[in-house]
C-alpha cells in the first residue's frame, strides 16, 4: 500500500512539474510573440506615420504677371543652401493640383476631369516642416506624412546621381494612376495622363518663377527605385521629379 501511494505521489509531482514547465514555455513564447508584434507595430508606425499637416490657403495674386513668369521661366539645377518655407511649399502644391473652384476642378487640365496624378513632396530643408516624404491631398489642401526622415540622398541615387535632387531643399514627384483614365478612354488613357504631367509641371515652373525659386523637370530615373523611396502603391507610376530651391 505504501509503495502504491508513493508511486501515485511521485506521478503527481512529475505531472505538476510538467505543467509548470509547460506554463513557463508558453509564457516565454507569448512574451517573444508580444515583442515581435510590438516591433512590427513600431516599424509600421515609423514607416507609415499618419500625421497630417494642414497647409495655409494659397495666395491668388502676386507682383509677377503671368507674362513675366512665362518670360523668366528657366530650368535651374543649382540652388542656394537656404530652406524653403511652408507657405512656398503650399503655393507650389496648390499650383500643381490644387482645387480652384466650387466644383472641385483643379489647377491643371485633366481628360474627363478624372485626375490620375498623385503629388509627393520629398522634404529636406523646409522651415517648420520635419524632413519626410509627404503626399498631397488636393481636396483638403493638406499633406500626409508617409515616411519619416530626409530621403533626398536616396532619391538622388535612384535618379542617376543627379546632384540637383540631393542639394535642393525639397523635390516634388508626380506619379500617375493610369486606371483612372484607362477605365474610360482605354489604352489612350495612359497618354492623356502623360500629357497632364506636362501641364502640371509647367504650373510648378511658373509658380516657382513667381516665388523667385528654381526648378527643373527631371525624367531620368529608375522607376521602381523612386517608388521604393516614396513607398508608392503598385498602381502609381512616377513620371517626373522636380527639385525646388532658391535661385
């Protein structure tokens, strides 16, 4: 009888020990998973920060006439080492794709008013604005932070090492979502989107001239490289980069 009780007692202790070990193992696994999830969440937050910044209302007049802006417009690849202002950035983004009437029509013409273009701001040296990648929201005239940090050097590398991109305080990148036009116009919709880029770029040129800023239309770059730098979705294709700086 004693031996039987001893055996039962030992079996009970062994079972209890196994349960304790199992609890410890499960606790460790959950802790590891918890840390992993936390790291993933933090990484996601660092990459896709949802911070939005409302921009100042654009000015609708200036001392520079449209005729003077056209006459003075030039491509500029060298800029002063001087930061831009948020007001200047606000004005440039509005000129590119800003809303210009009560029907939500924009500053540049678009086939069927389908507006396939998306505008990104690569901010490096802008007073009052942290260095980061931002995306412009025309309807609300605001920018949304996509990726934190100064990405000008990375953008320069995927743009065939063109120094104007690295040296400029900021760059505007114009991308196209072709499906917005091809769903109505078929394959020709891609050409319409590409035509639209020219109109937007000229608006940026003229607005920059009015602000005594310089810019240049850059079309030589690695498409996938640019998409990676700005974290553009698969359905957006970069069509041009326009570095901006003081002349």
